[in-house]
C-alpha cells in the first residue's frame, strides 16, 4: 500500500473507533516515514485507546522531543501529562 493510502485508511479507522486497524496502518506508515508527525499522533492515541499505554507514551515522547510542528508537540505534551496523571491516580488508590 502507498503511504498516502496508509495515512488515509489509518486516520479513517481511528475516527471510526477501529483502533486496531488504525494501529496496523499507522505503525507501518511511521516505520517508513518517521517524521509524519500527525500520523504519529493518531498512532499514539490509538495505542492509548487500545490500552497500550507504554507504546502510547513512547510515541508521545518522540513527538514531544522531535516534532517540528509546535501544535503537534503541544498535543503530545498534553497527552503525556494525561497518561502520567492516570498512572499517578492509579498508584495512589488505597484498596478497601
């Protein structure tokens, strides 16, 4: 599949809630073209929705450090803060 098709199918899959398909297409795409920042963001969000928090964190960290698009970088940082807040809340719970 061509890169533009992978991007289109991956983003459409994400938008329709089919995160497994989104991950499949977007992972292949960013492996080929690592600097497709928007696609990497969709990939990170797909990982998060699928409960693959560590992979989401890896993608968001890459985006926050390397993305040349400041809007994408800001969204990645917000995503990292949200993941860290969830992790922090989960660890602070006291079982009853």
